């Protein structure tokens, strides 16, 4: 498990208050109890703070699209970190 994935696992568990939540690349918002619009914002803010990155508004909205999942989210974080 890479550092981004491990950190994201911890962030997801904190935001969704679920110590047993396990991230997979295929996991989507629909798969996580309580992943609503408010928790989506909380998640993005926690990720931005942890990694020192910023998401554009369009990126934030797109992350909840049906074709998006944790795998695409991790890819986006990697892109942001490389651009720093």
C-alpha cells in the first residue's frame, strides 16, 4: 500500500467514523454509508489539508460522478502531488 493510499484510508475512516472501512480502487460514494454532499466536502477538505493540495471546484464535483471511484481519486491526488 503506497503512502497516499494508507493516508487516505485513515482519512476516510475518520471522516465516515468507520474504523473498519477498507478502501478499494472500485469503491464509490454509493458504497459508503453516510457519503453525502456534506461528508464529501469534509472528505475533500481533510485530504487537502493532509496532503497540502487544492482541488478545483470542477474536480470536486466530478469526483461524485458515476464513473469515479477511489482509484480515480487516488490518481488525482498523485497528479496534484507531482504538480507541487
